[in-house]
C-alpha cells in the first residue's frame, strides 16, 4: 500500500469521486491552481477542467450555491477555508442544509447531498478567528452529519462515504493532520459513518477523544503506561451519527471515562458525551462512573503561542484528568 499524507488521501478521494460521477463538483476560495488554502484540491482543476472552480471570497455564496446545486441534482463538495468562517454562512448551513431534506421529506426522491470541507484546529498560532474547532456549534444543529477523521486511511474512506451520502455532511479536517502519513490501500474502499474506532485498548479508564485530541490522548496513554495505568482510547470518527454503543461497552469494562474535545468546554461535545453515558447507565440501573472532561478554556483562542498553549488542551491536562478519575 502506498504511504501518503491525509492531504494526499483527501485529494485522491475527491479525484475518484469526480471520475466516477459527473454530478460531483468542487468549488471554494482559491482551490484552482494552488489547491486552496491548505492544498487539498491540488491538481484537480487540471484533471477535471470546469468542475473544480474558484469562487469569490464569499462564504454565504459558496454555501448557498451548494444548496441550490444539490437541490437540482448535483453533488457539490465545497471548501470553507477555515471552520471559523462557517459563522459567515451559518444561515445556509443551519437553516438550509440542515432543514431542507427534513422539510421536504414527504417527497421520496428529494435528496440534498452536500459535503462541506472545513479546516479546524489551533496549535498553529493563527489567532482567534482562524483556530477554532467548532464541534459544539455543529453538533447542536439537527440535520447535519459530522465527520472528523484523524488518519489518512479514514480521511479517504470517510470522504468517499460523505460524497455518496444523500444528506449534508460537514467534513472537519484538523490543520495538524494534513501532513500525517499512513499506508492507504490503492483499491477503492469506504469507511462507514457511526462506527467508532478503538485506537488503543485498555482496562483502567476510557478516553473518548475527538479529532487531534486522539493524538494527544494516545501520547497521554503511552506516558501513563509506565505508571501501570491502562488507558483505552476511542476515536468516534463521526459526531453525527455518534457511536455510543462502543463508548458504553468500553465504560462498562473500565468503569471510568474522560472526554476530550478541542472546542470550548462550555456547552461542548465532551459534556454531551458524558451526559449520554450518565443517562444510559442510570436508565439501565448501572452505577454512575467517575467522569472528567478536557477542552479549551472559555476564552477566544489567543495569537500568542504561550497563551494558546495555556488555553487549549494538552497531553498534561489529559493526564491530569485521567488521574482525577482514578
């Protein structure tokens, strides 16, 4: 199998879908030529002329045109350069994409296949308006599927699954994962939504980590192994649908859980996951387990690297949370 970066895997997935389905189109800011802000469409405009197009710097127009195109039978992939800029076109995402298929559900043939690719994540010193991981905003909105791959293999298979889905999919890509390499099969494959992946097996505590937090959690687990602490790390891969069954099975085994998300802790995904664990165990007559969550502080992400490090989750903060529940 060829060894490739997540960036290369995403390009390959888009090329395969463009070649197999004439209704697939891609557009976004500066995606021709250089391949967008993070070079995830490099070479595609040459290979598929007229189907990979630049747009003005206008996120509302990008998202709105995708809704109209999907409404008319196309399968658009759009790139919102930074997830932060989804706030510019939030009406199109939250009130159009998320609701139209539900609204017109009486029509059996109505589909709204849209993939919204977005870069997320801090740790790069890009400041408050270019560093957010807005999982809380998106997961709070019914009608959107949310994919968040953490490896090159998953990125390719999940993007192909997203393009074939008849519902709008928000496809989150962490800035620090674009260069992360892995062996990726040459033959076509798909990674299904709603199936979490156990990245590391353990017996003492379950850590559910989202996006880049998987990397930090695995580092924490490696360090704690030297202290005789066995950590199980679960990567949900999709936040909607969310595979709570895998999480619950792990918690029954370990009896403890830490949820880690890069978004702000307040009203965040980590709190939702922990609450679902609590509610499910209570309804099943099972004991409440020790819980903790790790996320960003409730402030805008600073530009200063020192302050950014203080605000965002870290391996040390994850270790502290694990030790707390132990």
